[in-house]
C-alpha cells in the first residue's frame, strides 16, 4: 500500500528530492548536531535545530492550508485555532508529566494550585496517558472542524463571508481560553514541561528526536497530500475551486468533498500543534489570535498556493525573516509582513514558486 501511494505521488525527480530531504532530516542534521564538535564550522547548534523544528511545524500547517485554499478555494482565517487546539491537547499530557516537580510540589499543575483548585476538571480525565492525548490531538480539532464545516458548507457560505466567520470562531475561542476558569492556564497557558513518556525533554537527544519526528511527519503528510490531489477526489476538489456550481450540476455532492478536506486539514493542523509544543516549550491563547491565522494564509500566498511545496517554502521564508526581523528591527516586523503580503498579491500572484518556475521556463 505504501509503495503504491509513493508511486502514485512522485515522479523520478520528485522522488529523488523526497529521499534527499529524508536523508538530511534523519541523518545529516542529527550527525552535525550530536557528533560534530561545537567549535567546528560544520556543527549545527541546538538553537538552529529548535528554530528549524519550529519552522517544520509551521510548514505542516502551510500544507494543511494549501489543501483547503490552494486546491479547494476555501480561504480559512481560523486555522490557527486548530493548530492551537492540537497543542493544548498534547500540552495537557505534558503538564500531567510534570508530576510533583512544579513550584508548588503538587500533583496539580502550578496554575491550578495558584487558583486554589482541589482536583482536575472532568475534561482532564485520562490525559496522563500518551495514547489518549495523541487521540485528542486529532479528535478535538477534527470534530470542531467537522461540526463547523457541516453547518457552514450546508448553508452555502463561501468566499469572504466564510473567511470572516472562521476568524470570528478563532477569536471567540481565544477569548475563552484567556479565562482562568476554563482550566487551560489563562493567558499564560501551559509551560515548564519536564518530560515525555518519562524521558526528559531538555536533553539534546530528545530535542533531536522531536526534530526528526517533525520532519518525517511533514514528509509523510506531503506524500499523502500529493496522493490526494492527484486522485479523482483531488480533481473534484479542483473542480469545486474553479466552478462549484458546475461540479454540482455534474452530479457531485460538493458538501461531502469540502467537509472531508476541511476536516482533514484541521487534523493536520492539530498534529502540527502537538509537535510544536514540546519543541517551543509553551502554548498559550496567542496562538489562536486572528493575526496568527492570517500569517498562515500569507505563508501559502508567498510560497504559491495550489502547489503543496509552495506553502512549505513560504512558511520557511516568512518565519526565517521573522526570526531575523524581530531581533534586528522588532518594531517594524508587522509593517514588513504587511508589505510582503501586498507585494506578493500585486507582483507575484503565483508566489515565489511560480516565479522560480517562470524564470526556469524562460531559460529553456
């Protein structure tokens, strides 16, 4: 099954690039970080590994956005919500793993002790089990997306109206999670994680395991996405994007197709959030802010939507620039981000990847 999936998704050049990326993530980067001396020019620092791991998580979110916007024509301004929900679902497990090593040396997380809570809320039940938390990572954003999508798509809401509603949804959830009584740490969120499955997080080996796991997950989801968009299902999605009325008149129930890809995209975002939290060390309601969701759309636009690879490239470009700008010119970062989006919209409608392809075709 896996071989069939791979053969359907990649040609020879793409397969070579896929395996090259796999070797870099699983072999080269770990070797340069763990085996090469720190004073060597070839050494990859822990900071670089953490930054690249974070960007890989963002790339997974960009891939999820491309499935719904690039291939189905659904512009979501609320995907940051699904990303954050996946992070919170896994963060609950990480908080339970702290045990009595917190500041108050209690079995409860520090924020619950501070609020004088005596026991866990009901929805924290079983979150001390890794398998259950991994299930929540996919179920929570998936169920929310399914319920929201069913009513929105059944009501034929589309275009800018759907975008505004998704933004309103993520904003409402952000306000909810800011409240201390909800049981999610208020504006501080979850932090001070100690271990995963009894293994300390702060070791170089664990950081590398998380990095490799994130990279392999990205490549696996890219493989799955390529298979989807090249299948009959993917061709129907493209038809819905280009002319949904014609697809309906051709006998396709567009609600089912849109709902399926919308829910899958939310689950992918949840997985990205779960991989993000232990590497960054914190999750709070700011990840649900409308600005965070708008940034996700910018990644897809900058890289080139409807390409799968483009949003990955856009996530790397925007977040790499953000890491530099927020240090060198922190007060001008948001202006740069807005200018970037305007320039891409006006001058590069097909994104950076489209520009690279056009330049290559001219050279030929």
